[in-house]
């Protein structure tokens, strides 16, 4: 999408033009993980456990990357809105050098500490051996993951979202065929088991990163990766970290919150744990469009703030909140109606589990619209560089959810019903607090460029 459309085109069309490809790209990322899970499941319980143990460590690495590339996306959007193409390219060059250095350091430390870190999580030698190999290869892919995320976020900053979608689609298709070949072997290729899954991911991630770098070097979309911009400037590194660190902590807090919620849920037995697991699978799909609207709002608002079009920026946020609220509310109504059928799809023979997980889904579903609204506001705050405020909202949501879940389920002895009720209460209250920060309007005057 060109700069003129971002600054003067139809707000609704612009939001949907950016959000829809992002939503599909995120769905493909989920499919990517499901494909890995599908093939690993054919190797046995130890293999599944090995991959599961590695995930929290890898997610923490992803959080670091996403925080830094979010800072890049914010600056790129505002400079693009201002019309300063030179600073757009300079920002990407500085970020590129920074993430290459960080990724290389993390990869080396992670590779040699993998066995030590995983030994805290399991004493099963077979699982530990497979998990170590999987994690070491995954750390070797960290550099490619960081570079591709930078490429994707940079293009989103100028409103281009179709190219990353195409690249992810190619990666998913390639990964689907590479997984079984490297896992089970084929002709001259030896069977590598779990290591083969990690190697397949490494190959597809480096391919994606190389394509991304080629596109940036050619400068086709208004961003050119230039040699002269790669020499790091201290003041720029400081700016990127100031914007990016809160975003990293925001993502990490969401992950840690899930761990704490799992602990609370585990107090009430297997049925509650299984019901929670099914509900969270549904929630993970519902959050995809919310994230899409958040990123789309962030990109367009950032461009308009850079161009100092404050009135239009405010209209964009209002439109984004309406689209986010009504889209997710509509999905919530559908989930409320078909909750039992959806639960039965996952566990067709378990009547009690179907009923309990359906109850959890129905209690959550009717407040999904507030999640859409909240995510749009968070995207707005990030666009203005108020990443610390966005981090606060995420931390509040996490802490409140855990506390109210424990109080209702244990102190008031409502058991699993108390946990289920905590979700809609948290959704509404978190949206209300986010709306307060939107009404303050200080984000409208925040200028980073």
C-alpha cells in the first residue's frame, strides 16, 4: 500500500487491506506449528515431550526479537508518514546490524547451554537427548528468525503486507514436505527424528530470511538496506531499546501468565485441565484477528502521526475499535452457539469434557469483542511509541486474570467455574482501562521523529 493511501485513502479499506493479509499470515504460522506437531506425534511421546520442553525457551527468544522489530516498525511507520525515505532506510539498517549481533550472541550461548537448561526441566535421558538436539538446531536458526521478523515488520511499517504472506505460504508448504523427509529419511538422506523437524524449520527460516534481505537490498517497497546504514550509532541503539524492551517484556508477561494460569487450573483435576486446554486452543485462534487489527491500526496510525495528521489518526483508532469489537463479538456469538459441537470435534467420545469445555467457551465468548477493542488501542499506543503503557496493560491483564481466577476458584470455592468467570471479567475490565488511556489523548501528541 502506498503512502498516499495510508495518509488520505479510505480508513476502513486501509485497515482491512493490511489486517486481512496479517490475519492469514498468522493463521499460516499456526498451521506451521500444527504441521510440526502432526509429524512429531508420529515419533512417540518422548519426541512430543522433547519439543514441548524446548518451546518456552524458544518463545522467550522470539519475545526478544519481536520487541526490537516492533521498535523498528514504529519508527519506519512514522518516518514513512513524514516522507523521510532516507531515515526509513537508516532505521532498518541500524536494526539489521543490531539484531544480527544479538542473534549471533544468543545463538552461541543457547547452543552451548541447551543441555544445561533442559536438564532442569527433565531427568528422562531419552527426552533430554532429543530435546537438546532439537534446541541446539533451533538456536542455529535464531539469526534467520530475527532477520525475517525485521523484514516483515519493516514492510508492515510502510503498509506492505502481501509479500510476507506469500513468503510464509511458501515456507509452510516447503516445511510440510521437508518434515517427514528429514524425520524418517529418504534415499540418501538419513532419518534424523526430532532433529529433522528442527532442521526443516532451519532451512525454511533461512530461505525466508534470504528472500527478505534480497527484497530489502533491491529497495522495491521504499526501504533499501544500504551498507552505509549498517554502522551502528549509539543514540539509535538507545532509541530502539527504549521502544523495544517494553514490547519484549509485554510478550514475555503473556507467556508467563499462561504458566501461572496452568498452575491455578491444575489445582482442580484432570477434567478442568483438559477443559482449559480446549478453551485455550479456541482462544489462540480468536486472538489472531485481534492481533491483525492491532498491527494494522499501529501501521496506519504511525504513518499519520509521522505526517502530523492527528485528526485523521484519531478517526483511524475509532474505526479500528469498531471493526475490532464487532468482528470479534460476531465470532464470539458463533462460538457461543456452537460451543458443544466445537468441543466434540476435539474430544468426540468424552461427554463430561465436552460439556465442561463448552461451558468455558460460552462464558468467555460473549466478551471477545472487548479483546478486539483492547488490542486496537494497544496497537495505537505502540504506534505513538508508548510501548511502556502497552506493556503495563498486558501486565495488568495477566496479573488481574491470575489473581481473580485464584480468588474466585479457591477463596470463594467456585472451583473451575471461578476460573471460567475470571476471563470475561478480565476482558471487560482490561478493555475499560485501555479505553481510559485512549481517552487521555496524550498518544496523539507523541512524536518520535
